[in-house]
């Protein structure tokens, strides 16, 4: 599968997906052929360049509406013959129109055990709730935020002295396991999204 990874920042998930597909691309049936960022000069773009992967920056400030931004994004993905889109720290909400076009071929990683702690500041929500275990979730993207069918999850302990930063770092080690595993499951079509029920189907 020709895969595009969408980023907005540091790109550590991109890095783990690049390593996984570089080392086991044949088994995973996935090749990252494009990296798109909505922000200039982010570390993830350097990671892509070092890996020799084409990059595109689509700055949402250049578009007067969410729809026109999403249309520009869709055009680039289509031009590259993209078959699967991975959101990895991509911080723009995608329009319902874009999601319906890519539904079942669009996945995201969230830094909490969904359905707990949706939205932004997931680590702060977990610390404030006083939970002892958190983690990350890779899910299919739906129009609603952080509510699509769950593909993989990894659990991570929370320690008494944890801060948002220490917790973010520990959760990311779980993300770098969960995302490559999820990409392999989706790219090899061992899991699919049932478009009618919105549920995960194991083939
Ligand atoms: N439709 C759909 N699109 C998404 C786009 C990105 C992410 C990544 N996780 C995200 C979760 C939340 C946000 C958020 O609320 N940001 C503040 C508003 C930013 C903006 O104005 O765009 C962004 C990304 C998830 C989704 C999703 O679950 N569904
Ligand atoms: N979607 C969330 O945004 C962060 C991206 O980190 P990175 O992959 O850019 O390092 C990760 O914590 C991920 O769960």
C-alpha cells in the first residue's frame, strides 16, 4: 500500500513508521511515499527528508476555509496515488467531506486509551483524573473527533511524580509499538472498517 503520513510537529511516530516499513516493508505491505505537514520547519519534515521521502507543506493559513484546505490536501494525496493515510500528530480537524472520501483508509493515533480522554491535552486529563494506567490508541478516523473503530492500543503506567512531559515521553514508547502494528494490520487487510456499522472487522 502507498502510504502518506500527515504531521504537524516532532514526527517521532513518523520515524517509527519509517523504520518499521523500511525494515519490514515487504511483510507490512506498506511503503511511506509522502509526508505532508500543515506547518513549515517542523522536525518531522527533517526526518522525512533524511529518509528520502518526498514532503509537502500545506499551510492552512493559506486557505480561507477548512474545506479548501482539505481539498488541497486531497489533491496532493490523489496525485501521489495514496491508498492509506496515517495521521501522526496532525493537529487539524478534517472536514466530514474529506473523512467520507478517505473513510476506511484514514487512521490516527491518540495519546490515551479511547474512549477515555478524547480531544487535546489527553495527558493532562489522565493526570487530573488520577488514573494509574493510560496509553495510546490507533483508530480509524470518523467525522467526530477520536471516536472511530479501535485498531490497536498499548497501556502505559502513570507514576506519582509524573508530569505531562514525563508521561508524554512514556506514552510515546507505547505509540511507537502500537502504530507500526496497526499499519501492518490495515495495510495487509487483516482488519477493515465495516463502512455500514463503523465497527472493526477481522478478515
Ligand atoms: N474528522 C476528524 N479529524 C481529525 C483530525 C485530526 C485528528 C488528530 N487528533 C486531534 C484531536 C483534536 C484536535 C483539536 O481539537 N484541535 C484543536 C482545533 C484545531 C482545528 O481548528 O482544526 C486536533 C487533532 C483526529 C481527527 C478525528 O478524529 N476526526
Ligand atoms: N497524535 C499525538 O500527537 C503526538 C505526535 O507526536 P510525534 O509523532 O509528532 O512525536 C503523539 O503523542 C500522538 O499521540
